[in-house]
């Protein structure tokens, strides 16, 4: 009997009707397969936020000014953001990485300096990153994951902060899926209809301006430093055989990119929620992924990861702690 068969038998033989725990049963099976055990554990879960600015923000593709990136990083450090609240509540270790913020943070702040550049370039004028910058950002994400693995972490989530970063995410989605730019482009942090139309026109112009071919070239041309860092983090988390918790639209764009480089990354991914950002549903469908939650969220930061953490623990706990039919002396169905 294969491990998958043994896990399914263990799940089916709990004191419940078969399939009655729904997605939690699928999740328990997946976690057992990732960890290659009938008794998986969630150990020292960590959440990494990668922050960076975007030159494209100069084109007015976000309703917020670029300064909000560094200001929100300061809020993370003060413990006042949504992600801080949910990570504290659900016992996720939170770390913040500056991979490309156009600001110099005081040394005493709990921001890990992994800065590659002071933001990406304006894609209307030139590619977002050089190949070297893109590789450096990916390595920053990979290094962060290796450090967590060395501490004994086996479950990792990633979040992001970067004003304007739904635009590179839409471009990556468009390039990797072939879905129209209109379907890939949404309101971001709150654009009005006419602003979304303008954003779409700008992104279509950018999409037609360059012709990169490899996944790495596409990421460097159309991505962002924090998205590249997340991509590197996901690739390394697969190498470390971690359970990978995926947030919304921007995080999924990084997964979509990572999967172009290593399709097996998806095996370790738990898609935590369906974002309300336009395009996320189509991206999930393209990946064949079913999210755990549908809460109408579109905040970013990895908030979907932190909110879904109790469900991940529930899947593991029922598998390990719930009685079997035999143990409880309950008659199974014929």
C-alpha cells in the first residue's frame, strides 16, 4: 500500500462519514504527502514579508503614493498592521525583509536588510530589473527560507508590501497564462473604473513593448523585487520540503512564476484564500487550485495565510488525534 493509500485509509477510518470534513481531508492528505508521514506536524511556522517599491508607480497606477510602502513597513515594525494582528493570534513568527524599498530604515528597527536596489524601474521606459537584480532578489528570498529551515521551521508563508505591485502581478499572469490583459487587471488598492481602464491600457502597452522568452527573463522584465524574492522563497521552500502557504493575487503570481521554473513547487502549496482582486480566480483555475477560504479579502501582506493557519492546524490535528472507528468501538458502514 502506498503512503497516499495509507493516508487515505487513515482519514477515511476516522469516526466520521467518509468525506464529511471536506477540504480539511484533502489538506490532511496533502500535508502528509509533503512531509512523507502518516503523522504530520506543523513546526515553527513562519511568515516572511518582502517589501519593495516599483518605478511603475510613477505612472499613477495606484491610488496611494509610493511613500506608503516604507510607512507600512514601519507599521509592521510597530506591530500595528493587519498581518501583525493575525500572526500574533495564530502563532506565526513574522519577519520583514527590505529587498527594494526606496527608503533607508534606521538600523535599530526589526527590518532585515536584503536590499537589492531602491525599487524596480519604470516598465514603460525600461525593464523592471536587470537579470542580476532579479537573481539577487530571488536569492534573498531563498536565503530567508533556508534560515527558517535551519531553525526547524517546516511551514512557511510569504507576504508582500509594495505600492503598485498588482500591476507586475497582472503582467506576469498575462505572460504565463495567455489570459487577456483586461481579465488580468483589477482595482488593486482601490482604483475607480476609469482608473482601471487607464491602468489596463498602460499594462497592455508594456506587455507589447518587450519580448522576453524564459521565465527568468519574463520575471526580470515584468516583475518586481519583492515578487522575485517570493518566487525564490517558494522554490527554496520546495527544496527544503516545506509546506508552503499561499496568499492572494500577488503571492499567486509569484507561485505561477515559480511553477514555470519547477512545476513540483505546486505540490507543496496550500492556496489559503480566493482574493477579491480581479484575475485571482482565473489564476487559481489555471493552476488547478482550490482555495481554503472565500472571504472577499484583497489586503495583501499575507493576511490570507495567517487567517487560514487554524485550518491547517485543524487538518493535522484531526489526522493525528481523532479516534479511528476501531479505537472508539464505532461500527463502520457496510
